C-alpha cells in the first residue's frame, strides 16, 4: 500500500505539473505552480525564496491531495474508474483555485498571470492528477503487485 501511495503521488503530481508547464509554453503564460508558489510564499514571508521551495511545497500538497483522494474513496466506496478520476480532479481543482485565491489574498498581491485562464488550467491539471493517481493504482494492482 505504501509503495502504491508513493508511486501514485510522484506520477500524479508530475503529470499535473507537466501539463501546467506545457500549457504555459503553448499560451506563453506563467502557470508553473512551483515557480509561482516560491514567489508567492516569498511575498507572504517577506523573503526571497528559491524555486526549489516551490517544488517542495507543490509536491507536499500533492501528497495531501492524494490522501484526500484515498479518504474520499474509502468514505464513498465508489469503484475506482475514469469517471471517478475526472470528478475527483475537478473537486481538487476547485480546492486548488480556492487555495491560490487565499494565498494571493494573504500576500496582498494580484496574480501575475491571466487569472481566469490560470484557474481553468488548474482544474484541467488536477483532472490529470486524479486520472494519473487512479491509473497508477490500477497499474500497480494489475501488473506491479506480482513483481514486488
């Protein structure tokens, strides 16, 4: 179970972040959560933070979101499916949007990116997160479990 959690965490957070980086490049906008987090947290703490702090916070948030997925799954007892990944991803995206709004309010600053587009991509990125997390759980159950 711990290995599945670790694998799902790394793959899901990386898929989500990869989507954000590709989307940023395609639209020539800065939707790169780790960089935005480092800048924003630096403003809140009134210090300049290196980008690796943003990466760390982003991946730690990913594990928290994955634990939410597991808790919600155990409470609802729905079958793990593509639809569940999409629904959960949308829910996480909504939570993510609220978290970003709260951080910008705490920092007393406006987002440096196109806000509505950032929120839309955030929801889509979290759908990638949900799908990847569920995909890794299924992959582990179907293929890796027999080898590990």
